[in-house]
């Protein structure tokens, strides 16, 4: 069995705990928590299941000393000092917080840290991650003479159960000037730009040196009820982000995000269109292909706040990568370096279930 530690137990962390508990090749042996009130709580109880005899702790040093093979590292923001300590302790790391396809300098630095612990670092998730990188590459094999690639998210943020993130980091409910002037677009670009460069390098595009970033906002024209309280007229209620890789100034690879507090009472009057919430992956070539991914958004706001499918999918893409990451050679390893991961059959449908 592969011994796993979960680092942080927010939405992604709790879903990852469930994923590890349900995975036939993984064993959950610990979890780090930021909230002192969670310390000492059984991890099964923490995710609404029967106790498993393993408790959460805020003692990072104790977890680093633990015998474990891999850490799923998913706090809200990455602390590179902590990440390096985990790697140096001899534990592989899977994380949705970056390192999807780092630049040469960053990769060399973390390759060196990984070499110290003889471990692997892998960045994954869904967006950025599997839906911005892996799926475009997979369906690109159906095309030739490719002229463009687009991966785009359309999400209603009213079903995202992290109000502090939505208000203080995404900048919903603030002024347009504060949102556009915030570092959020640049911070997001740290991940989405890596997606663009991975696709470009894998498909052979000769991109211009800079990734173009676009950030636009729409404001409420009437009060909008939301998980962060009422968004008043004139406050930010929807946002568009685009990161575009260009050749001679013309966009060829695009990663995009559309985050709305619903589709009513917006100026400009943006909408998701008739297809609603979804992810789209498009490859323009001979022939072209458009893939629409549904089912990763909640059916209603209450479901999303309780257990958002996009957050669960992010966690499971990390969990399902663990066996291949543990088996990989030391260093930073991306989708281009690892086998294609897969989920596992439900417990009641597996081989040997009678035993």
C-alpha cells in the first residue's frame, strides 16, 4: 500500500481524503490542519464517515517525520518553504497549486530539491490541469495541421463554498478598479501560462515570448444574493480572464475562465449561453474537434456549497496520480513525463470484492 498524507483539509483536502480512503492502492496515514479546532479529529469523522483511527494534526514536524510515500499538498496558497521541507523529508508531492509545467529555472530548482529526497513533484488538478492541458493534448491526436487550441471554463461562483476566497482573493463584491488592479490575474497566470506553454511545446508552436493576459469585469445592476452576502449595484459580479499564446501576435493557444454570480442583472449583460456551466476544449485543425465537459458543476447552489463537483474532481485528479508519481524518477514530472492516470472501480465492483 502507498502511504499518503493530506496537507490541508479545505474543500479539496476533504475530497482528497475521501478519494484516498476509497482507492484500493492507497492508505491514509495523516493530515495537516491549519485550524486548531480540527487538530485531534479523526479523519474519517472529519469527512462524515466512520472513524479510521488516524487523527488530524497541526504539527508539521511530526508529519514530516512520519513514514509516508506521498503528500497531497492543497492549502489555499502554496508555501514553497513548507513544500521544500516535505520533499526533503523523502515524500513525493502531488499538488493542484502549480508546477504543472514550470519554466526551466523553477524546474531546475525543484529538481535539485527533489534529488535531495529522491522524490517526485507533480502539479495537477482540472483547470489549470487536466482540462487545460491533458485533454487538449489527448484530442489533438485526432487532428492535423493544428492552428489553435482553446480550453475554457464557464462557472457560477455562487456554488463555490469558499467565501473568503471569493471575496478577498477573487475580488467579487468589490469595485471594478480594485478587482482589475488586484494581483489575481497575475497570480492565476502563474498556472494558466504553464498550461499554454505545455501545449505549445508538445504540439510544436513557435510562440511569441510573452503570454497575453486579459481581465474584464461586469458589475451588478441590481442586488444579487451570493454566498458572500448581497452584491450591490456597481460591485463586481462577473469576471472574464484569458491567457493567450500568440504566434506573430495572433492568438493560437487560449486558456480562459468565466466566473459569474449568476447570469442576471449584469453590465455588460454576459451569459454562459444555452449550454450553461461547462468546460470546453477545442482544437482547430484538420479536422477540428470541440469537446464539452459537463457534470463537473453542481445542479444547484446548495449542492455546490456542500460538495462542489469541480472541487471533488480537482482532488481526485491528484489522488489518482499518486501511484504513477510514486513510481516515477525523482524530479519535477508533468503530464508529458507520466503515464496516463486512471480512476479505480467502485469498491463493490472491483475484482476480489467477495473477499
